[in-house]
C-alpha cells in the first residue's frame, strides 16, 4: 500500500469530504480512499466504453469498409 499526503487542498473540498465521511459513518481517510478508487475506476470504465465503441465502429464488413476520418473526428469531438 502507498502512503499519500495531499498539500494545499481547497478547504471546500476538505469540508465536503469530511461531511460525506460523517454521513457514511467512516473516517475521512476511508472516504478519501473510496473517492479516489471510484474516480480511477470511472475513468477506466469510460476508456473501456470508448474503446469498445471504436472497435464496433471500425469492424464493418470488408465489402463496406470504414471511414476512419469520420470515426477519428467523432472520438476527438467527444473527448473535448
């Protein structure tokens, strides 16, 4: 396990985390662990969904082919 110290955390963020921890009946440390893990999992899941969509978009039949430029533009626009 890694140890992590967060410096210069915005006071509003710290208060929100403390409030959430209190409501859930867990320590602030546990709330931060849970929040960070959920954030990483959400990004990983979003990447997997995008990758699956790209695979589906580029797996057209050989006769039909694909328009890779259109697929790339759509993915670029969705990413911001």
